[in-house]
């Protein structure tokens, strides 16, 4: 079945697919570039785009080659996943191009990931990838191809307003990916389309079945794409062997050495399991990492309570509204009430103050700011101020 010439009024999906892409003119006069990773989400986006009657071009960036070596499904942008993207494009009757971006991805994402862990921080490589290869390079390619828009399979919503488009969380909270897209610029948002943001995952798989896509039942990626077995420390140690140098586990309050560790790359702030320091009067958590001294600093849970965080390299999407704000400081965390102590955007640093103490806030992670369902922007957590530190200074 080829659906590339189907119009929205004759949609095989029973949807107004043209409306999903907010095209500037008649679909038959438009060109849509779709970022195709080989997963079911981006494949359905390609099918929906073809269903509009527009000319559709699929682009896959080959970012690494672990997939072919491991035979692992459910990753993206490598090995079998590229073959799946190509097969979907053939099924839909659309053009498909693969571009080798492995060197850029390694430099901009993988090596920075390793360096962050080596410095005792907790990185978010998916955000770096979106800020770099996935958006910057894809944007350039889409514009060079004369496309009217670039569509992706991310679960977020782009909502048009009088002042321009805003970014909102996905309708399906279990699939929402807004945390990973806070760095989207206003210019990028003008050009981007996210047709899956208003759909639940179950519906997306139904659409894949309707289109006869071979990856309709393909499992979702659960791990970092370039870490095929989920063992990120092994990847970091291979790239930065010094990260596996042993050191002391030190109690932050008493200064006592409680044991030894096998390298700081194995630990993150808030971690409890894997410390292997039994016999303590209370459970201990990783409170901080001293990369220079090669120390894992541990203490009771109360020392993880943070009252504020310094956030750097900030991005703002649209105006800052005069309404209560919330923030997510981890991808799976619930948004919590915060106030901004300084304006953010254009890379400026700001400070966020939590209405209630927040636990496990790790430097290197992102802090993403929301006003209701709308994504205001965010930045990288550079440092934190704990409740204990403030009480001690009072």
C-alpha cells in the first residue's frame, strides 16, 4: 500500500492529517522532511505526512554503529534501525536519505557524556543530541531541501498563539518528552512539527498497523541509545580510563572513610544502592562527588534536601508569564513549584528556588521550567544550595 498521494479528505487513518502538520498552503504544494530513527513513532509521523498529499522526504542520521554489532532492537539511528527506516520509506513510497554523522555525534554527545561523568556530574545526552545533531543538522538539511517544515516523532505539542508558537507537554503524560526539548529555540519551533503530541501511544501503534508498517510492534528504546546494554560506566571507562580509578567513600559529616569505590563514574547524587558500606546506623546516600580527590561523599537522606539551584546556559521559549512556575529537575520527576530569582534566556544564568526542599538534585542534569502545561525553557544545573548548608550559615 502506497499512501503518499492520499489527500486528507481521503485519509486512510480517518484523520485530518494536514491539520496535524499546520501546513502554510495546500498540502499538494508542500514538502515535509521527517526525521526517521527507525522506531515506530517517527515511522508513523512519516506515514501521516505522506497521507496529507505533500511531498515527503525521510532523513536518518547514522549516529553510531552499536546496533548492528549487538543486534539490539529499540535503539535509534544505527544498524537494524536504519534498515527499518528505509523499509518504512519504501512502504510509503517516499524518498529516504541516510547521512553519516557518527563523528559529530561522538564529539558533541558521547565524549561530552564521558567528560561530564568524569567530572562528577550527571549528564543528559538526549538533550545534547537534540541541541546538536538532531535539530541543528536536520534543520540545515531540511531548509536546504526547501521543506516547509521538519517533523519529528517527539511527544510534545506545538500550539500556535497570536505571539507565535509555544511548546506544551504531550497529552499523554506517560509519553511526554518536553523535558528533553527545553532548549528548542523560537526559530526552531517556528519550523518544527510534532504530530504525535496529541495522541496516546496506543493510538500511534494502531496507526502503524493501519499503514502496514513492519515496525508497528517494535519495542520502545529504554536506554541511552549509544549504551547498548545499559552499562553506561563501561562506555565511559572505555573512553576515559581514569574514571575507573578507585578512591575513598567518605562520610560528609564525620569525615570518616567508610570504604572504597571502583571509580566515581559508577555513582550519581542521590544514589543509595551499590555503595557496599554496610553496618551503618542509618541508610546513606551519595551526597556529592569530588572528582579531583576521587571521593564519593555520602550521608543521611536529609543532606540531599536542596533549597535552590544555579542554572546556566538557559533558553527561554516565548515570554515569561506572570503566573506560578514549576520545574522538573529529572526526566521522570514530577514538576514542583519554584520561583526564578533572575530572568532566564539567551544563555544567561539564573537561580531557581524550590517552594519545598527537593531531593536528589544533581549537577549536570537539566532544570526545565513550566507554566501549567507550557514549557517556558530551562538550563543545566551547575550547582545547588542545600538546606543543611543554609542552616549552618544562618
